[in-house]
C-alpha cells in the first residue's frame, strides 16, 4: 500500500524547472532513498510535499487524502514530519525547550508567545516534558536537557533535529541529509535511530549523498535529475542503471566521486 504519492508535480523558480512533472510512490513501512546530483530537486520535493511553497501543478496524496496545498502544520498533524538540510534548532535555547517549542510550533501556534510563556507552559504540560525526556533518553541526550542547543556537537544537533519531530508521532518521516557532515560514530548512531523507528513501523524517506550508506540502508531508491524522476528500484539495480550513471557523470565532476 502507498502511504504517499507524488503525482505529476512541477515547481518553477524564475524559469528553473526545480520539479518537472515528477511522480513517485512511497510504500507503507519502507525506507526509500531519494538521490540525485546537486540541484536535482530533492529538497524542493520535500518542500513541495510539506507545502513550504505552492506547487505549479500536480497532486500530493497522503494516506489516500489529497493534501495538495494543505498547510504545513496540518500536514504534520496528519502524520507527516520532516527535518531540514540545514539545522533549524534554536541555538540559544536549551535542548528541552527546543523539544517543547517544536511541538507547539509544528502545530501552527505562534512562536514568540510560546517563548515568553515557556516556563508556564513547562509547569502545566508535565506530560509533554515527560515525553520529550523519553525521546531524549532514546538517543542518550537525556542528560543534556538543560544544555543550550548550541553546546551540543554537530552530530548531536542532527540527532536532536530528528528526535524532536517524533513528538507528533509521525507515520512518515522525511529526512533531508541527516548525516551530512557528521562523524562516523554519530552517523552510526543516527542511522541506528532511523532503522529502529522504521522497525517500529515508521515509513522513512531519506535524502543523502553518501552512496555507500544509501545502497546498504534503503529498501528502494528514487533517482532525480533536473527535477525529474529518472529511475526507481532496488539499490543493486539503481547502481547498474545507465541513466543514473550518466546523471552522475554527465559533466558534473563533483558528483563522480559519490557514485562509486
Ligand atoms: N526557494 C528557491 N528559490 C529559487 N530557486 C530555488 C529555490 N529552491 C530551490 N531552487 C532551485 O531549484 C533547483 C533544485 O534545488 P534543490 O535545493 O531542490 O536541489 P537538491 O537536489 O536538494 O540539491 P542539493 O543536493 O545540493 O541539496 C536548483 O536549481 C535551486 O537553485
Ligand atoms: Mg537539498
């Protein structure tokens, strides 16, 4: 069964076809990889799915419901969460406050009032704190609750980004480069977390440039180039696909090393 379907989606930015009649399905329970050279439209696809900006044409179906044009926080409420390519934590707030504000923010409440009444919120909403602590403990960040987010290592900040999306108990999680720039030890930890979430039934869509990781980690892979889906299939088949090899070799030298 498909939990998410992207149907014929296009998005233009001043003449740049960031997405060009792109279609694919995400099966319930799978780990789906989204790969493609720089600028091929991967992040734009996540932004289109989560209504960060309106698409020009096409449809997005989540769990059988047409969510095209639905507000971002409503999509989160429907069970689809995401992380961003660049870390979006509040560096001067504690780890716990980042967890709690994420819960509020994702539900579309205004951010600044939440910041000002946060002590009050924390007293009232013990249940939410308890849940946030449980989530932090899963990734061994429980003891860092009162630490400012900026004092965490880069890898820990990436972990926190993932863990704070879980407060809404998503059915499907979109991860935009969750291990980019992270050291090997933390990479392992982040991948273990993603795997364990998937084992518990969460569907994962992951964008990453590390081809070794993607080939071993994903059940299936979709390849994008110039805003189009150029291939979809099992990792072993994707590795041999001519169109894919050409996309990675086609004049863009920076991508050659990735695809070995
Ligand atoms: N908000 C925007 N305004 C204008 N152009 C944009 C915007 N977002 C993306 N683009 C353009 O759309 C194209 C696709 O960009 P996108 O960020 O989706 O690529 P990507 O596959 O995520 O690349 P990377 O692997 O480098 O993260 C690029 O040409 C980019 O410059
Ligand atoms: Mg991107």
